[in-house]
C-alpha cells in the first residue's frame, strides 16, 4: 500500500516490480497526455525497457480531444518530448461533433476507442495508463456517491481487457506527489490541464473533498484498501456470473441476446443482476454497467413476468417474447456512421469489428461509410431478403456498408450488391463487444 506522505522519487526497481506483476507483452504502448502522471509513466517505462534491451518496442499515444484551443499545441509538445527521448509517438484525433453534456465521460469513451484501435492496428497487446493512487481513491469516492455496488466500489482494476487490448495500470500504488518528484529528478516538465481545477467536473470535486475526509479519519489509503477488498469479492461474483451466463443466455450473431427467465431468477439476486448487466453492456456496446438502481428496477419488472410492454436501458431494448427475454440494440442509441477505407479494420458502435478486405477496385470508396441498416436499408431490400430473418428490430440495428443513401452490403441480412461484389472488395462485420467480463462464447462470426 502506498504511503501518500512519501514524496521520494519512484525508483526503477519499484516500478519494474509493479509492471512485471501485470505481465505486459512487448511491444508496449503508453497513453501520454503530457500531464505529470503519464509523463512519469513514460519515463519509467523507457527505463524499464532499456534495462531489458527493448527500448525500440515502445509507442507513445496522445489523444487530441479538440475540446480546448490549446490541445493541438499540447499534443505537439508531447511529440517533441517523445522525440527527445527517442520514443515513437502518434497523435490521435477525436473528430466530429462534441457533446454539450457529460463531456468527460464521452471524452473518456472516445479516448479508449482511439487508443485501443491504434494498438490493434500496430499489433500491440499492452497499453499502459497513468492512473495513480489518488485517482483510485477519487474513483472509489465518486462511485460511493452514486450508490454503486461491489463493481463500482472495486474502482479501477490494475489490468483489464478492452477491444482486444490489455489496459494496464502499474501506478495505482504510487502517489501523485511521488510521480511529480520523479519527473523533477528526471528534469522533465509536464503540462497542467486547466480542467483539473474545473469544479463542474465530479472528479475535481471529489479530489477537493479527500483532504477533509482524511481529517475525519477516512483517508485515501483506507478507501484504496476497501477498493482492493471489493476487487476480491468481485472476482468471486464474476466466477458465479460466468457460469450462469453459460446456462441462461443464448447469444446470436446479429448482436442480440435471448435470456431464459427460469435461469435468471433461480440464481441469487446479486448473480442475476450481474448477468443482466453484462448482457446489457454487450448488446448496448457499453463500457460500464448501468446504474444499480435502474438495473434493480428492470430486474424487478422482469420478475413480475409482464405479458406486454418493454423497457430501455444502457442503449438496449428489453422485450418479452413468449417465455424468453429479448435484449436488442436500441435504435436511437446507435453510434454515428464511420468511414471505412479498403484494408482498414475498426469498430463500429462499440459492438462490431468491421473491415473492408480484398484487392479489387470499387468506384469512389471514399464516399462509403458504415452505419446501421435501419428502416431505409430494409426498404431497399424488401424484395431480396432471405425468408428467415431475425425480428425487424434486430435487422435494423445490424451494420450496413453504404455509398451515400445506397446500401452496398449487409452481412447479417446476407445481402451484397451485385455491382459492388464485382469489384472484389468485401465488407465483413463481426459481433465482438469489447467488455471481456463476458463469456468467451459471446464472440460470433
């Protein structure tokens, strides 16, 4: 457990032990914003790799969110620092319209999507993140304020997988002040993000409260210790949840799930709630489970065995179909269309891995995008679809490859435009949601 009063620099042996405990695989990527935590992580990782004669296997990634006028210049500053260290560096841009509410959550989701996509494209399995000791305490406090259950109070895991990339946090036992002292010892400046002092954000408010709580005997050390104990409880619960999911959930290739109520309600309520949350996360392409109070409300409604009606939660529609529970993607919550060039591999709607393969040519691929089939696509295909298809609500939410308003391909509807097919360029889609707290058999072709 870290002593936050200890301001000594982090030594290389200490960092090596923390990182090796997470079993990173080279090559390695480091997310570097330019702040003190990520810059310290970059320097320490450089030295660890150098000691192992693998200095060239490091890539630094910086996300320019485009939310502040200074962000582009800060990203270039990080690039310059990386060049001075002899580290390869890439700037990733969050493009498109930005939200006007819940900005930090949207920025975080976009950041992880960009970072993991860049790692996959480079064949990198391990992405290091700079979250440290006080970040863990702040996360615990924020989750406590939201009334979170065991998962939320377990705060941040030191290792987890997202979109096929392992996210590793080797600094969770090291304080913010020690990381700054480390940078001062290296003679390395860092960037102060003004949003870190913006009281509009919950994390900033939580940070300000920590000192007052410590005076009352509720120290960050005790919060982090409690989070660690919650992680042990979570691991045990997840084991039971995985078993229930194998028994009670039928996964379908088109990105929806069918639940068996008899299995759901025969299990202890906590396990049933967790199974329901995991299914919602996968079908809805969510990084985090729904708020516990909303999940409990849905669980209670399902337990009443209603004969009609439906609910929405976490970007999903929940419907009763005979003796089963159907969980499908909510059309209004589907993510924006994305561009897809030949040879490119990416993720659409946080649910489907999509790629454009082949060596042939097709006219004006630059105008092609990936978006849901929707009602427009079904109208175009009304006379050419196979007889047996999932319900309309499922078909509309599957990925389509479009040229303007013309649907070229819809893999889950078994449709390929003849002219497009003649070009020998193939659009592929695979349901593979990023949250790996789900059973392995969820990934469907």
